[in-house]
């Protein structure tokens, strides 16, 4: 397979927010945008992909990782001048790809059909550097002509009806108790428990993205139109970021709501920092992620750069850690994914046993939720954990929420925390009344 760039044109344009650029251009068929706002050391760049050159969707689990390696190695973005070397394939890996890495019996129910992997390279990109306040339009010609065409989604508002969670509040609390029994029995130390929410959807998925982005843009906001479905993500969490052989992950563990007044907000933030439960959650996941990275990084290079810091968003405060390492010379990004996927912050510890219990306790398959959305080429990778996200498919909307359960968890508080994490999605749905 050869997907090499043979000609290119780079035009510097007036600097604007990427979401504003995306809103004013002809987006065409199956566009993508990866953008967001947040701490300055996270929200450095945004990418828009337009006019697909090739769209690869994989449902067969047989060779998913080798197929991804072949696809990534077929491109030459990395050898192009800046900013072409900062763009690449845009896609995702479903959480359900875990079954290709571990022998875990699938027991959750697939409420809808969803691919394991999607990978698209485009003939046009917009690259926006928030760090340097500059923007470029990139036009690419490959060794073959693109053949993908279709209709774009119109921006016409949206409505959501009949939202139904997988579990009642009491059932969710009972599931928390089940996890705590597993902890008491020594099966796990901490488990990330989630549930799905489903409803009917009318109108434009892009309108939902705009509403979410304007209400509460997160560092890893994403909008991916695909054939037959759309992904809208408002994730605050970095999974893996790589620049050549340098790798970084930033797991989130610990959440508190924002206060309505400054003194209340400051109090909630301090309580989060001092919380022994949240600190225990975070440190367990730090150890898990260090262990995962150590499988593919040079000896002694994996370091916890920042053990704990607060990141504040419109609705919540989060506890975040920063871990870095240096990949071994014979390791590529697909090896890195295989060593770390799914992210430890959304499984629990120990990872494999947590994923086994999750299959027994949760009802609906997670599909893309807690998987990863990425942009990558052979020398650059940026990927998020897919949380605070929706899939719109067949006139239905599906999203999920949850949190880490420890022996100290209060079932009622865990249920309330899962609701807080969905606040931005529910707010967007409540605000939109007209199509």
C-alpha cells in the first residue's frame, strides 16, 4: 500500500480559532476537527481534515494492529515540511479492540454496530498553532486520485428525546457495591465503572458539537463525520502524545464539581487535592501507566514529571498526572498502543482483571467510549481518551459516564459524580429546543 504525498501547497492564512474556521468553510463529506481549549501546555494546536483521500474502516479483529501499522507506514507526512509534518491520519480505536490484546470473554451487549478502527487521510488540512498564533491551509496531492464523495451534514439544530440510562440510580449504586466486594476479595484495587445512556436524535450532529464547544470546550474536543454515523467528543484527557520517540501520557483521576461562587469553588478544589480517596486513585493509575510505558520505553526513561496537579474546566476540577518516557529504537506507535491500550485511567488496576469484571457488571458495550481518537503519522502522535463524548447513529444518540470505584467510595456520591461528568452534554441537550 502506498499513500504518499507527491505535491503540496501551503498557504498561511489569518489566525483564527479552528472552530471558527471549521464553522465558516465548506466542510464537504466526512470532515474531521480536533481542537479545544485548556491549559497552555495541552492546547497547542488544532487540525481540520477535509476531502478524504482514503477512508479505512476495520471491523474484523484478526489483524487490526498490523493493518494499522501498514497504513501508518504507507504515508510520508513525517518527511514533509512544517506544518504538513504536524498532520496525518485522523481516526479512532474502539475500546472493544481490547479483545484483540487480551483473552477476555465478551459479555456486554452491543446496542449498535460500530467499527474497531477508523483511519482517514485527507487532501486538505487546516493547521492552527495556538502556541504561535498562526494558521495554514494545506492542499495535498497523492499518487492516486481520491474517489470518496458524498453529501455533507447541514447545520440545522437538533433535538434529543427519551434519554434512557442502562441502570436506575439504585442499580448503579448496587454495581458500586459489587465492585467494592471484588476489592474486599482482593480481585482488584480500583475499577472504573460506567454506564451507557441512549436516546432518539433529530437534526444535525454538528449543531450538537457547536453547542458543546461553546458551552464547555475541552482540550480534546473532536468532531468526526463518518459514513453512517458521527462522533462528537468533548474530552479533557490526553491518552498518548509523541514527538518522534518521546512519549507522554496524562491520566485523570479525581473529579470535583465547580462552585457557584469563588469561595465555594476554592473550597471544592482544596478538598479534591486533599482527598485521600482521589489521591489513592491517581497514584494507582500512575503506577499502572508507568508499568505499561516501561514495556516499550528505554530502561530508566519513564518518569513521573508531575505527580499531581489541578486542571479546572467550566463544570469540574480534575486531578491530573504527567508521565513521560523515551521509546526504544525498534518500537513504533502501534507497539506503543498495544502496550498501553486501553488507557489505565478508564479500566482500573490491575488492568486485565478490571476489564474482565467490567464485562460482567456493565450492561452495554462501550464501543468507542473510553477508546481513543487520534491524529498520527510516522513521527507524531496525539490521542485522547474518549470520554464526555457521543455517537450519533441511525437517529439515535449514545453516550456514557462513570468513575473510579475504590473501597472508600460512597455509592451515592459515585452516582452523583457520574452525573456531573455528563453535565455539559445534558446542558447542550436542554438548551436546544428548535430544529
